[in-house]
C-alpha cells in the first residue's frame, strides 16, 4: 500500500477482498484508490468521509448561488413590513 502524489491512499483489490473493514478503517476518512494490476479500478470512502465530501459539495453549490446573487439589487424592508 502506498500513497499517490495526490495524497490518496492505495490498496490492492486482493487486500480489500481479504479484509475490507481493516482496509478502509486503516485510512480513516481519506479516500482509498483500489488497484487491480496497478490500475485504479474504483475509490472507497468511509461513511464519515463520504459525508464530509457531500458537505464540501454543498458548500461549493451554496457559494455559487451566493456569487450569482451578489450583483442583484438590495431591497430594504423593515421587520414590520415582513
């Protein structure tokens, strides 16, 4: 098992089949690239890692919405008007 330059852990498909839980928990919430014959076949994430990824994607989407609305005119209202 080695790390790629992108800081993604790697594991062989054989190691993953042998002990899937140990293979994933060994890397915490980092993504793990599963290799077969030296080629990446797929990526694995723990549940917490997947949730963190989803949070990042949500933040990016909200940032894009905020950026799109940044140049819209400001409408001032009082609390009574609401």
